[in-house]
């Protein structure tokens, strides 16, 4: 429970203490203890009423034990009630002491009721003055709030005007952006076309330079190959000449024979000198004769060799002439072959360059076509957007014109504008109807269509009814005809039977 005791500060700190709260709590506690006593006695009575005498054996808890437990619980409750009662009495005593001290502090200790009321009236008057002051402040604050509200409204009006100006600027900016987008797209396409042509020219010059570089490189390679072939040819000539000297002319063997011959001549001269020195004339003569014979033999061989050499030189000159002629023919053939190879290489290079240039041109053309298609698509989109915007603008202008002309339709018939007017070209054209007139015309047309629909439905229903009546009449006539046919058939059958009976009777009488 919470006691109603609130300290407000100063001399009136105990003005709100409720001294009777402790008494009310004691009364509530007493009532609660009496109620719990009745509940305890009821529980004891129920336990005793449910008990049996003598008690049953083997039970875990007897009635006496249960009663003892209830008694212990009630004792514990009574102890708690006593504790709570002591706390309430202590709080009541503290409240009484505080209010006594407050009365002493306020100076009303021992005062009469009238004096206390005067003191309270003085406090009430003071509080009234305070309330009036607060009301005055409140009125001033309300006036200030009203002024602030007016200021805020004016500011909102300015902000609204600024917002309208911003919206108008945005609309102008949107229109300007659309125009700029169109112009920029056209400029972009034009610039792309110029840049494409410039790059194409640059690419053409670059390819031409590359082609000349390849031609110079091919010519240098052909020159190097010719130098290499000439060097190889000279090495082969030297090798062939050496092989010819060794195998055909046998120059080394001849030199060896020459050396041997000189050595034998020298030996023979020495032997002759030795024989002359020894005085052997016969041997010396033989040696001299041998020398003379050898000299003659050598002269003969020299003359034969010289003749053979002249013949060989003659044959060599003829062979050299034929060789030079053959070499000249071979060089001419090689030159022609080189020229053909050069022309073929040039043609192949030009073919490859033409293929590459054609591929590049095709690729550039594809890129250009794609860019052109994209630009045309963007241009069409922009044209559609401009068309839509123009249509919307025309609709808005028409709506504004209609809104401005709404008051014309409310005028008397003689003051309304004519239904037709003559334009600048002198042609009589109908006057554009206002929205109200169009709505009236649409309403009349809709009402006329509804009446026509009703008449059409009525005509269809009438026709259906007429068709149904006609069908019923035809069905009735058909039924009557069928019934008459049936009667006639029946009568015919009866007459046929009578006729057969009469014929049979006549035959029987004749017999």
C-alpha cells in the first residue's frame, strides 16, 4: 500500500498529508484477519467433517497432522499480520509527528478554525494572483503563437510561390533538355560520321605506308637472297675449280713428276761429274748421252705439251665462251624468275592488303551501320517524345481554352458565339466546342442511343411476340388438320370394314 503523503517543499511541505490513511489501513488489515480466521475455521471444519473414527491405518497423513499443518500456516499468517500492524502504527505515528511539526512551522499550532481559514484564504488569494499572472502570460504566448502562425503562413506562401517557380523552371529545363538532346544527338551523329571519315583516311594512309614497308622489306630480302646465291655460286666455282685441278688436270702429279725428273737430272749430273772426276770416260759419255737424250725427250715433251696447252687453251677459251654464254643465259633466266617472283609477291601482298582493307572496310561499315541505326532509333524516339509532348501541350492548351470558354455557354442564346466562323483562308469552319457543350452533346447522344436501344428492344420483343403468336396459330391449325385426318382415316376404315362385310354377306347369299 502507498500512503498519500507528498512533500511540496517550503513551509507548505506537509499540506498534503492524509492522516486518516493509517486508520483505514488498520481497518482493512483487521477485516482481512477476520476473513482469514473464518477461512481457517472453515478449513478445520471441513477436515474434521471428512475424518473417520477410528482413523484408517496405513494412511500417510492423518487428520491430526493436516489440522496441525493448517494451524502452523495460520500462526505464520497471524505473525505476518502483527508485523504489518506494527508497521502501520509506526507509519501513523511518524505521520502524526510530521503534521505536528508542520503545524508548528506554519504557526497554526493552537490556532482556531477561523484563523486557519483566514490563513488558507490568504493563500487562496495569493494563488489567484498567480493564476491571473499565468493566464496573462498564456494570452501573450497565444498572441505570439498567432503571430508566428501568420509568419509561417506567409513563409509557406512564399515557399509555394518558389515551388511553382521551381516547377516552371524544371519544365523549361526539361523542354530545353529535350531540345538539347535532339541537337546533341544530331551533332553526335555528324561528328561520328566526320570522325569515321577522318579515321578511314588515316587508316588508308597507314595501310599504304605499311604496304610500302612490306615492299621495301621484300626487295631487301630478295637482294640479300641474290647476294647469298652469288656468294654460294662463287664458293661452288672455287670448289669445282679445285676439284678440276686435282682430278682432271692432275697438277699435283705433274708437279711431283717434275720434281722427280729434276732430282734424277741432278743425280745424273752428279754421277757424270763423279765419273769425270774418277776418269771413267765411257761412263761419262754414257751419262752425257743420257743427259742429251733426256733433254731432247724433254724438249719434245715440252713441244707436245705446249701444243696440247695451246689446244687446251683454245678449247678452254671456247668452253669459257660457252660457259659465259650459259651463265649469261642462266643469269637472264634467274633475273626473269626473280622478276616473276617479285611481281607474284607484290600481287600476293596487294591481294592480302586488299582483303584486309576490304575486311576492315566491312567492319567499319558494320560499325557505322550499327551506329547509324542506333542514332536513327534515338532520333525516332526523340521525335516520338517530341510528338507526344506537342500533343500533350496541345491538349493542355485546348483544356485551358475550354476552361476559359466555359462561361460562354452559360450566356443567353443571342449572346453566344456563332457555331461557325471564317478563318484566315476565307473558309467557313465549325467553331471548336467547349467541354460543357461537348458533354451536353455526348449526354444527348447517349440519351438518344438509350432511347433507340429501348425502341429496338421493344421492336424485337414485339416481333418475337408476333412470331410466337403466328407459331401458336400454325400449331393449332396443324393439330386440327391432324385430328381431321385421323377422323377421316377412322371413317374410311369403318366403311372399308362394312364394305367387306357386305361383300361377304352377298357371296354367302349367292352360294
